[in-house]
C-alpha cells in the first residue's frame, strides 16, 4: 500500500510539475526582457482556469453524493422498524451447547424468565429464536387451507420464528388483530400461529386471515390456526428499503410432530431459542454482571455469548452504509478544500499579474469595492463553469448510487442546493482574500512599477 501511494504521488507530482514548466518554457524572451508583465498575463491561464473549474465540478459531485448517502442513512436509522428499541436489551445464549434436550427446553425457558425478571429494574422478559436484525432466520414453505396448492414456480416461502409467551409486548411489536402468543398456548392446546401483515397480504390478500388454517413443510394442511396479525417489523437486513418478508410466529411450547417423519419433531432446532429480550423500567440500569449472575443461578453451564442494547444491535446493521457515507463526506470536504486552494492560488496569481491594471483603474476613479467585485466576478465565473459541468454528472451519480439510497430521491433538489451553496461559500472565502489584498494596492506604486 505504501509503494502504491508512493507511485501514485510520484506520477501526480511529475505530471502536474511538468505542466507549469512547459508553460514557462513558452514565454517570449523579448517580452520577458522588457519586464512587461501585462503582455504575458494571459499566457497559460486557460489550463489553470480549466483545472479549477474541474475541481469545482468534482467537488459538487462528491458533496451531492455524500449528501444523498447521509440522507439515506438518516432515513434508514429513523424509519419505523415495527418494534421498540428503547429500554430493550438482547442477550444471546446457546442451550444446545449446554447439553439440553428438546424435552427440557420449555422448563428451562420458564426458569430463565423468572430469574431475569427478579432482577431489580427488569419489567419483562421473553425469549425468541432470533430477535430483529440479529442476523438469524428460519424459513419454510406454506400451504393455506382452501387455496390451490402452490405450483413449482410459485413462491410460497415465509420466515419462521419461535417465541415464548408475551414476546410481542416485550419487543414492542403491536398486534393489529387478534392476540399474541400467551401462556394458554400450551403443548396440549390447539396449534396456533401469529402472522405479520406481509404474510396476510401474500397468502390471504383480501380475506380475513383470523381463524384460517395453514400448514408448512413436513406437516399436513391445516396444522396451525391463525390467532393474530402483528404489525410488519424489520427482522432481516435484506428488508432495509425493501418489502417486508412474510413471517409467522409459533409458540415455543408447542411441538410439531409429523407422522410422516416417524412421529418426531419436524424442526427440533427451532426450539433451541438463542435470544433473550429484556425490558428495563424507565430510568433503571442493568449491568452485565447482574444478567450473568441471574443466568448462573439457573445453570452455571448456560453462558451468555453476547449482551447488548437492541438499539446497538439495530445500529450495527448500518455499519457499511455509515462507513460509505462518512468516506464520501470526507472526500467531498477534501475536494472542496482542494478546489478552494486551487481557486485561491489562481486568483492570487492572476491578481498579481494585473497589479498595474488595477492601479490604473484606481487612478481613474475605481474604488476598493469595485476592485473586489471585479476579482470576485472572475472567480465566480470559473465556479459557474464548474457547476455547468458538475450538475449533469451529479444527477448521473445520483442515479448510479440507486440501491444505496433506499428510496431516497436521487435528484433531491435540497441536497444539490446545499452542495452548490457550500461550493459558493468556499469560493467567496477563497477569492475574497486576494481580492481584498488587491484593493489595498496604491495607484502610485502600481504605476511606478509599470
């Protein structure tokens, strides 16, 4: 990497060092010996002005792109996820590694809930196979009673999650119709399921799903009765800015025994719940030591792999988007600084070459404000050329970003306007210093130098 950076820097230094040397070699010796700076004032000015205009165009593109990506990141982080993040803590465990069998899990989860709920400041506890945006996921094919069986090309897939009683209240996922999973959903009760809005839309469309039955892979039709419809919630990173995945939630206590599979559980792994969602009381704090101690009282071998706020778990899904937005913002600011430096250098150089002209203007009655306005006008003319070049490229870049914007308008006029204003402000600052210095020129000294 160091060698690559050294090579690029060397090439850039040589290339941009040759350009002014080549321009200097084109100076007419007779004019140089005469000392008449005005005769060579315009020589070689076009490449410098072109470079400044291109810097301004590049700066506009990068500033607009960083603005779009930052707006998209803000929209992602502040969208309605369908669940509550405040005062929620997620603990991760692996009961399978602790040697538990399938028939031991339901009593284990009850002891874990009771132990954690006894911690001061804890108001509710529930367990699930995977919590929102944790990275986990289970799926299955769906068959709805009374509907034609799906064809080989039909998408009948849906995601599955097993939860304990009270999960929807703990996670803050509202039940829109019916009820959630409760203590009455025992192993001997009828098999039930809670579905989300996307599931209802995909498999029932305009029908009322409450009371309807469906089955899944490995089970016969009509195995589950729908008892509730939960609000759509984002569980998977792939749903960011995209339609929500159809999901159904099953009680952990109920086992799906399939006669076709030798009267065994269809998906035993789904009963090994990994995530514990803990809700703390307002103003209460919960330490890792308290949670570990409560878990150790249940079983010392049942260790926690991870403990973090749900808000932190959600924010972790935007790490890549946040990095891209920050890098683009950094390069946008860097390009703005470079464009300002280039404009300052060109303006100062051109002003120095026109000292005699400025002195003559002031001797003929021009005041300092007019001199400053004249120099600023030339500087803003370069930036205007840069805008004319950069705006089409900016719109093309916004369209190119496409899927990185997650629904944000790539032609957002507010973002473009903010980038133009930032470029205009930097232009004013960069060109005002040499313009103000030129306005202090004494006409007598300028004419004497001429």
